[in-house]
C-alpha cells in the first residue's frame, strides 16, 4: 500500500488516493479539512527527495506556478513543506487530457473545435509568458479538457523562470520529443517561442489526426524537428481552412524568428480567423531583418504565394554549388532625417506639446462628461437582431450588424428547419440585450442540413432523469453509456449534470458516451467537538468555523464548572451532524443555593449500588436528544432514535439520588431513586 495514503499533511490535507505519476512527483487526490473540498496534492518522489538538484527543481516549479492565476491554467492553492516532504496543493480537475479526448474521437477534430481549444491554450501561454514563465512541455497530455469544453494547461513540472539558467536536451529530458521545438532539440537557448512551436504541433495533430514527425527513436524524431518540414495540414485533411493552415505552419517554423513573436500575436491571428473563417493569411518567406518582426498580412481569397506553396508553408531549397552567396544589402543611412530633427525649432516643439495637452483635456472631458449628456443612449446595449435563416455571407455583408456586433461561428448542427449554410442557432437570441459595453458578441451555429437517416448525432440529455437519458442513448441510439456520479448543488439527485461528447457530434452505433449523474449537494457531516468548559464566546467562534448554528442558551447550576463556562451541550462530542445544525448550551452560574456538603460520608455509606434507569420513548417519533442526570452527575447524553425502543441506562450511586430526564433540553421527568443494598 502507498505509504502516503491516509497521511494528514500540516493537519489539513488528507491524502485519499494516488491519481497520477509524473517525472518528478506523484499526484494524490486529497481532502482539505479546513475548507472541506477535494484538491490535488503533488509530492516529490521519495527516491528524488534526497537529491538536492531535484529538490531545487521542485521548488522552482512551486515558485513558478504560484505566480500564475488564469482560468485556463490549473490553479495552485498552497505550497508547503511538511516532515521533509515538499508538496503543492492544486485544483482537482474533473476531466480528461486532450490526448485522451483525441483518442476517443478516433479522427481529426473538427477545425472549429480545434480552434476553440488552441485559443484557450494560447491565452494560458500568453498569461504565463507575461510573467516570465516558459512551460517547456506543451503537449496534449498536459492539457486538461473539462466537461464544459474549456481547457486548462497543467504540469509546469519543468517550467523555469526566463531569467534562470537554461538547460540542454543532453542534460535532461525536456517533455515529449514529438512536441519539442528545434532549439530544445539542439540544446539552444529557449524562450516563449518554443512554447508557440509546441502549441503549433498540438494544433497540427488536432486538425490532421497525426503527428508531424514520426521515427523509430526519440533521436530520429528530434533530428526531423531540426532539419525537416512536415506535410502541410491541408494535404492530409483538405477540410482545414487555408488561414488555419498558415497559422499552424507559422507557429511550427523551425526558425524562431519566423514564428509568432509571442502568444498574443498568434492569438490575434486566431481571433481574426474566428471572426472570418474565409480569411487568407500568409507571412513573408524571406528571412526577416534583425531589427524587425515578421508581419502577418491579409491577402485576397484564393491568392497563393509566388512560390506556389500553401500560405504559411516554408520550403527549404539548396542553392546550386556555383551560385555565389548573396552579399547583404547595405542599409540606407538615415543620418539626414536625424539631422533635420535636431534642427527643429524649440518653439515649434513647445507649441506642439501644448496643443497635444489641450487636445488630451478635450478628449477626457468629452468621453467622461459631455458624450453621455449629449448622447444618453450611447452606452445602451443594442438589441440582438434575428440571424436565424441567414447565411454567413449575408450577415457579414450587412454593415448594420457587423458595425455593432462581433460574429462568432460555432460548430455546425444538423437541422430540418434550416438549409445547409443557414444559421440554425444564435446566442443571445433575438431581442435580448447584451450586458456590458465595448464588444458585443453573437455566437451562431450554421446548419449542416438535415441529418442523414443512418447518421447518429449526440443529443442534449442534460437535466434529464438518468433513466430517461439511458433509454434515449442506449435503447434508441444504440450507444454504450458510461455513467459517472458527482455532487452538484443545482442539479437534482438522479438527473444528468453533463454529457460527453458535445451535442451534435457524429457518432456510430456502439460508440461510447459518458453522462455524469448528480448525487445532489455535497453535504459533508461535521464532527461535533466538546464545548464543555468553554465560554459562550469561544463556543460561538468554534461554531462559526465548523458551519454550525448556535441554538438556545440557558443558565444552570453547576458544581463542576465555573460561572460563565458551558456545562451542557445538546449534541454529544464526536457525533456527526450536517452543516447548519443548531447546538444548544447550558452555561454554569456556579453552585446552587444548597451545594453538597464537603464532608465525605462514612465509608460504610459510600459503597456504590448498581441500578438500571429505564427511559420510555414511546411518546416520540423523530430522533431526539436524550440527557439523564443522577444527582450532580450526567450519566447519559446522546441523540436517540425512538424506534429502537426503551433506553436502559446502568447507574452506580449511593443513597437517595434525584433522577432528571431531559428530552431536547426540556425536563420531562424528575424523581427520587434509592441506591441502597
């Protein structure tokens, strides 16, 4: 059995099960007892914990990921050290890896779906790169796909700060060789463009269904990354739009200077392509100058590069042996222009600065005050037009729509109401207003036409009774249904929370689909501690931390507890109750008017006698709190189910004692009992 299972780290994180193993660490599913939630805990492998270099790398990872906070990056909750264990507490992801998702599909992803995934990946990389962090191991295995279709980049196990010393491939294995950049394979200096190359390989694999380079050994694959160019994606899958191919090939350029300079630049092209899938992109085939960056430019539809290759595809050619190497073209000097600037009149410069200052004040006043007064409807959200039945071309040709709204195209859906190419769905719907200001986005789904008779498409079974969902998917559609369960605060127990794959996905009879069924709200019981001897203020703090409520508070005589201390609680210690349960207390007001004498009885009178107190519960139906006091001693205090019958309580006492029986903190019996031989 794993030595860590059941261990409690820092008296907070209970390790429940091992859920994964990486190159440096083991990941456990754990429960945070302080916040009552499930988390993932990554612990450095025991065999590496004694190695100073590995411990340093693990600390580097902790430092790197703790700096990141983005919806597309797995969140880090805590970084700690406990009993010679270095560990990280992370968000527990309910989903599968992108690699598993592609394997389930058994085919290239629809290019719109690939665009959806790569856009989120680039947003995550843009955030990490802006904080000086390079992932260095981007691959589908490290990208988690959640049930809502969003993705999170995970496993910064070999991430480094940009300022840190660079390592080479010969010194350590950096990620999977199928996705590494040429500079990683050579052991050269790397930067954020290395992650862009790996992301390009991921996009290539999503759209083509295959890796760009294959080989018998990792070394042969690495050499191909350095010296070879893969087949263009459209040669493998002609359905890929030309612009998406150009983006893929630019990201995968072997020369870092020909790639996108940063993640935001690639994201900008992806956004332009998303808005207009018919867009054509290409980038310059010539080597860029040292002081310039390549610029992606829009070209007319159908235009190809002069070399005849697909846009964005680089081709390596060997010059003839007798061809002299071209000499670099001397740069045109700009001394004259600079000299002219030196002779600008200081008066003219001062006037220009003053005019710019006045113009800035005017713009500020207009945008802040006067524009709203003169045009009060300027910031009103425009109503959404009806796009159903229109084609994408018709929408983009309508300036009234395109000048106000940004149109996003989602996956195609089968429709018997709308012809192929017409809008079958839109979100938001007609007449609704879009909250906020700035960019107003409408997402549309184009019709693929009516479904073929033998064509199966995934249907929406969310919020359906699980029995009804199983009947539809198993009996009517002939699919194999995998059932999972999860807690959900909004979906009723026994109903479907989510399903996979997404609605409209083409399936074959016998394919596997997954539905997640609600187990209802995740209500974790709380173990009640002992409040006896605490003040009411201390008890209130403890109740707040445990999520419990304060019930009634009464005063009572007590010789055991000082005045102001709790001498009775309605729920016994260690009993588990639901959050929100009320607990009542009795607070001591000191000994009563007739405290027991201090004189001890004669030995002959102190011999205890054993008797049994019977408590009849036949008058009660629901669970009650039963408390029995004999003399000044509490002999019983617990929650009781009346259906179990009478309660027999053994008691040992001497002389004549008063027996008091409390039900739900109310005195129901009070009588004398003789404890004589």
